[in-house]
């Protein structure tokens, strides 16, 4: 059976809002993105602007505060990988219709499932993709997932923990790097 890899990136952005989210969720990491093995510089998620394609190398700027992160790798069957990729392509194609939902975040904190068409927040989006691919159990609504839930993702291997800038340097992630890699970090 041929397998592929997806990546789950947990981050904590500097700032008051991130600190407030951390306080509410009792979790250090406040944002989650998903990436495909073809390009370790590109991750997909939702932020206040809506659906975004994150180019993580843009975080390398002089004087920028550290971005603590964790990078998880999940090896999955190629068929499952194609399913996730197709779903991401749908989000890319309809990104102008996709909106961030503050209300969804609040309901998630209260453990109340909430979903409206084309509205997501970061962990809801990642959970939706993983549930669609039958990686996450179906008993919990994808709208109830928070970033800290991905720290306990079954089968995921922690490849990196530290500053995002150091991860970019460690994995030689540049805007022109578009290739599969086998990531092994010993720290």
C-alpha cells in the first residue's frame, strides 16, 4: 500500500488575542494548520480574514518575536491523502466565500456544536478535513475541536518543537522548495 504524509502545524502567535485564546482553552498553542507533503512551506487554515494559504517562510523577519510551534507528521494511505487534497482544492477554489466564525469559536469553548455553511475557524477546518478522511472519530463534531486536541492525534509523530523560524531553517524551507522530504529531528 502506497502512503503519503500530511502535516499538522500548531503555533502560538505573539499578541494579546493569542494569550486570551490560550487562557480560554488552557492550551499553549492557539492556531492549527494542515499541510501536504509536496510543499512544507505551504499550510492551509482559517484566520480572521477567512481561509488562508499560509506561506510559513514569511515569518522570517528581523526583530520578529518567536513563534513557538510543533510540527506533527501523519502517514496515511494515498487514497486518503488524495481525498484531503481534493477537499483542500475545494476550499482554495471557493476561498472568497469562506469566512471565519467568531461565534463558532465561542460555541466550541462552551462545548456546543455549531456549523454554518462556508464558516470555519482554524481547528474546525483541520478537524473537518481529518473527519472527512476518516482519520478522526465521528462521535465528536468537528466544530468542537480546538488546537490542543491535535496534540493527541492518533498516529501522529512529533517531528519538531521550537521556534517556527528555526524550523524553517532546520528543514531548509524556502519559497522555491517544493519537494517531499522525510523529516526526522533529534532534539
